[in-house]
C-alpha cells in the first residue's frame, strides 16, 4: 500500500487529560526469553508462574515455540504453568489458573499468548489479591454491582509480565475482559496493566497467519475509533496516526512475506501506538461495542469482529465525523475515498472475513445482538449517537453481506 506524506490536523481541543498507564517498561526487539529472565532478576522473583493457551502448550511439549523458550530460560525460577486459557477468557479458566498459581506460591506471573491469555492473567491478579476461589465471587467486583467492592492489590501486589504472540494490544491496558454466560465483563485496575510488556517479533512466528492478521485489524480498529472519537485529544492523535501508519504498511507486508521479521516488528510497534490513543482518554466506539456482543455471545474472535464491524460503523458514522475519517483515508494512501471502503479493501487484501454472513451470523440474530450491544459503553459513546436497537440493526445490515 502506497503511504504518501500528508498534512494532518490535530484535534481542536488543546486542553484535556492524558491518562497514563501504570506500565513500567516496554521491551521490544529483544528475545522474549531473555527479557522475561531479566525482569525476574530485576524484581527478585523466585517463583514465576506462566500462563498460556493450548496451542502453545502443544508446541512446548515438543520443545518448540515461545512458551517453551521462556520456561527453559527461567530454569529454577519456573514454578508452574496453566496452559488451558480459552478464547474470550472464561471466568472458570481465570479462577482455575489463579488456584494453580496460588498453590505454586507464585511471586510473578508471565502471560505468553494473545489477548485472551493476557486478559485472563490480569483477572487472575484480582483473584489472587482478594483470595477468590470460585467464579461467582467475581460478581462483587463488577463496576455495576450493587455496593461494588473496590479492587485492592495489597501491600505486596503480585504483578504481570506479558509476552504477546498476537497484535491484540492487551499488553497495554488496565482492563481485564472476561466472559461469563454469554456476556463480556470488564474488571479494571491500573496495576492490571502488565508491569513489563515484551514485544518480540519471533514470538509471533508460530501464530497462525490469519489470526495474527485479524488481530492486526483489531489494532487498526483501535487507531481508527480512537482518532474518530469526540473525546480524542491532541497527544492521543499522535499515537493513533503513528500506529495506523505503521499498521497500514506492515500488515500487507506480513501477508506478502510471513518469514520477514521487520514488518512483524513494525506491526508490534504500530499496535502499541494505536492502543495508546484509546487508553489515554479517547476510548473506542460501536465497532468495539458491537464486537463485544458478537464475541461473548457468538464466540466470534475479536479480530474478526473488527474486520466486519469497523467498515460498517465507519459508513454509519460518516455523517458525524467524515472530515476525521478523510484524514485517515489519506494516511492510508487513498485520499478522497470513503474510509469504510479503504478499511474493507484492507480486510480483503489480508484475506480476512468481511461480512457477518462469512462469520455465520444471520439476520435472525440481529435483534439479540442489538439488545446486548446497547449495554456496552463503547456503543453508548459512539461518535454518531446510537439511540436504540434500530440504530444497531442499521449498522448490522451494513455488515451483513
């Protein structure tokens, strides 16, 4: 994709609040195993507990992949592993993993995997800080719960190091997204943010290419929806624009030459910058919110929800923020064209699903998706106000295919 230089205008608001995360460092371009050992040494951790998913565990059984490399490098510090994390971070997995880490006497957690693994490990911190042993006990910490309990890390808070194998950007956020009975729930605390995020492009080599590219589209979604947010501020714009520029070049290059580490490195840097625009105060919109309903209720991967919903939401939002969308279309080398079409073409160039029909979601489900979507904050703060289920159904029709 041709990426010409363009003149970009910043947000009109020159005052605001930039939200800073509790992350201490991001280590990039360094072998993940070396970075994890360095952090264990720096924090004097003697009992390091590792979390991951089943696919990396299968590779580790053969001595291959980033999980095996991290565990070998830890040596006597390796205290145990929970490798049963499933997609969308079910509560049951979180509690089971926390129990295993507690039994192992963990003094540092290391998550090796994608967004579901990292988010689940954040939620494990809540269980370990508060001595939670069963899934229903998490209800008391939901923000909307009656007399919601405050999340408190304690005086010697256990922390997390992340080794990302996708481009989900869970490495940088204070939110732990988990699923429970078809609903996505979020628990938040500043110290859920991994103390150290490790970005090693070689750690992505064992990730199936379609999965990696789909999470890359999720990162594009972070950049686009944050830039187009009415709450965006000037510092956040810089992150979003830099992230989208990197991702717009890197993702097609990864598909063209999957063995080349350079575009994988650039994509990691891009997803880092893209999420900073969102978490520094801008937030996201309906693509993310409707995606939460699709993911938790219909088990659609978050990357795929962005592939399908972002173009539809952009088209629906264009009357409200067309000028800002035009800036992003120009940044992606398609000045004067609708951003919805530009993003849809990128999805197709990456050989990813672009319609709800391709995801197996038919119109008979639209009413339920619309009802569930309205409960999510990103839908409530969409740039073009969504006033009811009928508006969500209009967006779903644009994505139907």
